[in-house]
């Protein structure tokens, strides 16, 4: 590209950013499935390893295909630097292990992915890291939880699965006033709908497995932010510890980024239509979707996001038995815990994605036994409604 990135639109960056053609003149980005790279001389090898000369060394931390993905995603998030990882959880682990030390404190939203809670509460605590969990939208609780040793504020917005929306700018101000960093998991919106750094966040987490891929093909993650933060200690952790994204997965994610904007608009339109339909169903007690005017953070989401995303959650009476009956009655929706696919999925969070959380933590986070999550794909929304109607009618007639 001859134009500067700042002069190009989002969709142009999604298909062009980061690509450096080889002497073969390829149109599509190549995959470099190699473990190592050959040096011209012993002097060049020494210069590469010492950092005096930029260039490829070993695919655990330098690979051209992975680098193209990193540069493209960084351009879409309007940040300086990106480190790609083997999964979204590896991205969170890299952030914590790269920036924190024993005795440091994290303030984390209660409304995060269940495995994130397990990582903070069970695994990282073994290494002397302490975590306080607070309600996502309660600013007073966030303020009261911050301590002198607090180093990170961590959240997802919108949250999974209840789609609560946090005020990123307020939380960024709180973090910075206390010498901490704000880390935002942007998995559900992606940069197509929300750019947390522009609202004050310091670091962005992605599970590339979800919407960045868009078709449920590969597992991967990323951490993004300033060159000092991400290109320093976080890259150093990846280089030494090796939670590395594979070149093939990076190439798949590159293909996903090319259609990201189009897909997120389609996911959002289908999700809003399904959420409005669910509100009208007698067996549904409550619908959670930030695009609905009944959502408590609808106005905030309207200001902070350009659209509302593809996740819809809803509560039914009768607890687990009723929820499972709806899941088992579906014939079109895929019963799987993944999200961000063009194929719609349905799951029961209390026994899947959040099943390893302590019951009291799950209850505090609002993950009840009657809650279902639909990750709305790109099928005809009328077909999705018809598929869910089978189980909902059974509950209405019970």
C-alpha cells in the first residue's frame, strides 16, 4: 500500500493492511509453514538473535504470516502493536504473566467468560496474583475494589452471555488515576463495532477463534496496544514461553478479517430481529440484547458501539429442565459452546461456558439455570425463530 494507514478506510485495511508481497507476486497472502529461517552469515544470525537487526529467526516468535495478521488487526484496532497467541485464553495469560508479578492485584468484572474466572481465581492465584471480582456496571464497586497494589482492571464489554455494557471511558479514567492499566476483551464487538483504545483502554484482548475467523475453523488470540507495552514485556513472554499462533491459523484469520465488517453488520441485524421476536414469546421471561431499548445500557451501547453484535441471551421459567428442553428441541441451531460463527449456536451457559465457576460466583454474575445464549449467525432469521419456537411452544403449553 502506498497510502498511509490513517488515510484508509476500515474495509480497505481489512483486506490490505500488513501484506508484503514476495518476489512471486502473489495476490493472496502466502503461508510460511516453517519452523526456522536461514541466515546469510554467522554475523547476521548473531545480529538477529541480539535484536540489532530486525528479521525472522524462529516461528515461535517471528513468522511472516503471523506478522501480517498482527499488523492487519492492529490497523483495524487503531493501535501500534499486536502479539498473536495460540488462543484467547493464551492472550489473557500472556497479558498477566508479561506485566504482573507476585503480590499484584487485579480488579475483574464478574461478567467475564467462565474460564477467565478460573484462570484468575484458581491458576494465577498460585503465583501470588490476587483478584477482586465486581459487578460490571457498578462504578462504585470498581472504585472501592481498587487498592494500592492494583495493576490491572479487566473486563469484557459487552459481556458474555448477558450482554451488559460497561462505560470504557469511565473505567479508563479510574484505572489511570490509580496507576493501573485498563484491559478490555473486545471479542463480542470486534473493531468493526467498537475500538476500546479510542475510549481510553490500554490493552485489547481478542479470541480470534470467534468473529475474527467467523466460520469456526481455528483457535487463536491476540493482545493489542502500544508498542512499549505489547512489543516489550508481552512479546518477551511469548518469545520465551511460546503460547504461539500457528502460521496456518494466522492465514485463516486473515481471510476472516477480509469480511469482518460485512459479517458483523449481518450478525447484528439478525440478532436484533431475533431479540425482538423473543420479547414477544410468552415462555420467555427476559431478553438480554443491547440493541433493545429495554436493555439497561442501551443508550451507552449506542454511544460506545456502532452496532450491537450477534449475542442474544434469554431467560425461561422452569430452570435447567426448561432450558434443556428448548436446546434439545432445536434442529437447525448447533448445540455448541462456540460463538462468532456464520452458523447460529445455542448453549446453556450454567452447565457449559460458565460451568466450572463456583455456584455462588455464577449466581452473582447472573448466570441462572434458565438462561440460554444464542450466538446468532447468518441464516434466514425466520428459520431461527421457527427452530426455537418448537421448544418455546412446549413450555407455553406446559
